[in-house]
C-alpha cells in the first residue's frame, strides 16, 4: 500500500505518513477522510508548483528570444523593434529583424518546443533515460527523407517537409518491426538498439545521397546533417505552428493517460487504462512532432534528450510534457545565440552547439543509469 501511495502522490517523503494515517484510521471514516485530504493537498501543491515552473520557463523563453532579437553583432533598441513590428521601415534594421533575427528566434522556439514534447512522449513510453527521437533514429530518418527528396526528385524549400515526414515514418516502422515481441509488444531495450541501428543507417543514406548533389546542393543539404535555423521563413514557421496546435493537446492527453502504466500493466488495466494502444499512439504523435521539427530545422541533436531530464528535475521528479517542451524551446534559442554570436563573424549551425551540449550530457546520463542498454 505504501508503494502504491508513494507512486500515486509522487512524494516519497510523505507517502509513509499517509500510509500510517490510513492504518491508524482504518477502522473508521475519519482515517479515510484524512488520507484523502492529505492526498488532495499534495496533488494541489504539485499542480501549483507545476504552474510556477511553466510561468518561469515562459519568462526565460521570452528573455532569451529578446536577447536573440535585440542584441548581438547588430543591436536593435526596444522602441525600434516595436516600431518595426508596427510596420515602420528603418533602413537596415527592418531587414535584419524581419528577415533574420525574428524568424530564427520564433522558428527556434517552435522547433525546440516540438523536440522537447517528443522527447517527453518517448521517455514516458519506453521508460528509459536515453529514449529520445534523435537517439532512436526518428530524426535521422526525417533527414534521410529530406535529402532523398533533394537528390532524387529535386525538391526544395517547404516541398521537403512531406519527404521528411515519410522518412521518419519509415524509420519508426523499421524500429517497431525490429523491437516488437510476439507476445510482449514493444520491448524497450530492443527498441533502443533498433533505433541506434536505424540512426546509423539514416546517417549513411544522407552521406551517400549528398555525394550525388552538386556543390551548391550539398551545401544546402548540409542542414540535414546537423540542423540549422538559417533557413527560417514565414512558411516554415506557419507550418510548424499549425502542426503544434494540432498535436500538442493530443500529446498532453496521451502523456497524462500513460501515467497509470508506471504502476505496472496489471494495475494500469485495473484502473481503466489501456497501455498498449495508448503507448502506440504516443509513439506516433512523438514521431510526428520530431519529424515536423526536423523538417524545418534539421536534426538538432540532443534537444529531445536533454529536455526531459531537466523538466524532471524542475518538476521534482514528475515531468510534464509542457515543461519539457518549454525547456526544449529555451535550449534551442539559447544555442542559436551561441551559434550566431560566439565566434564573432562566423555563424555556426545551431545543431553544432546543441550537439556539443548534449554529448557530455548523454555520457552523464549513461554513467548514472543502471539500465543495461
């Protein structure tokens, strides 16, 4: 009983107290009412803390976006920025803001939001700290699909988005076929191993297809190897924003619906949950979110991997999808600031910075994890 209350409340330090209260009042209604009151108070505290975390992350996101837009090699004053948003034409400043700084900041926030949400869904389904779309080959499949569209069919711009989505769907299908057991469904360790293999295959496909492109085409396709926000445009922003509006509510519902599965499949079914179809749907939504972000910004490495552990720490062990999504948005915009400003006049692809941050973080997760992958 203690373990069940512990996991249901998410507060290991208070669960023994709850169990003791329930035991002391087991013979009467007062004990049950007191237990219910304590559980209700703990749930209310968790919700209040979650709301505070979301508000703080929103403030941080707005702050890093303001830094990305207003500061740097070309600084913009707040009055000038507001005037530009109002339609004023300021020589030089209007072009820099509307064609470079603002689109990159908005696209970075949206792409990071999608990667963070996708990582939260994958982590909840597979229950492994390394479960993320960039590790499991989903982003690599989207990259391979986009480069195939460029090399084989001459697609460019937003026309590459369907090709990226198809590539990610093929990658997920391969991983599912390799990892699904005959009687056990999706097996976490096999899923991870299959994902690593598909990621390597996707990288090989991208490298081989880039060899078929002209020099200009290969330079354009380079975004699909590391990820970049340099191609930010109104079309890409609009497309990704619509995708998030459609998928995020579904993802939040699935993420919450999978919570009983953490208590075990038998107890989850007893509580009215349907873990198998819910997990499959969550994987599908997570794949679409990762593919949509990759289709417009390339495979920004380790954003999905980093977002969920940070969100878990901020949520005191209870990660929420919206928190992980906001963390992802902050990571991408902050990484783009470093990529565009750290080396003076040299602009790095944003994915280089996220990869540099994520590689040591992945090693740290491996060292802390007790699971054998």
